[in-house]
C-alpha cells in the first residue's frame, strides 16, 4: 500500500501544471547554467508568467524555447544569459527543446481534461 501511495503522489505531481512547468524551469536552468529564466503559458491569447527564477524580468531573455504541442505553441521558456556569458550550446538547447515539447504535450493533455 505504501508503494501505491508513492505512485499516486508521483502521478499527482505530474498533473499539477505549475509544478511540471516549475520542474522544467529548474532542470533547464540547471542544465544550461542560465542566470535567470521564466516559463510562460498562453492564457486568453496572451503569455502569462507561471514561474520564474529570482531576479527574472522579461527583458532578460536571450534564448526562447517554445512549448509546442499538436503543432501550436502553448507557451515558452525564456532564458536569461548564461552564467558564463557564452552562448548556449546548440545541442543542449536542442535537448531542452525536446524536453519542453514533451512537457508541453503533457500540459496540453492536462488542460484538455480540465
């Protein structure tokens, strides 16, 4: 029963949109060494900030990773400059994009169920 309870909690964490997007934000900023970042969802046709790192402002964005699902953007991850000041490596940005697309699909499905 304890194992099942843990599994239920894990699934519950996955259906919490803000929690999933917060995890994407944390993982992407850590992997890329971003100085700051914000993740946005399109709500009512406008981007709405869901979660950000301390000190994030929209004018800090130097790299945008779209959140795409079913051939449309549902939001975006905006990254500030890297901690090193160098451009982000293309292959790492590509991996973040793949992950962002998977997260976006999950968010899209959750929104459809709501």
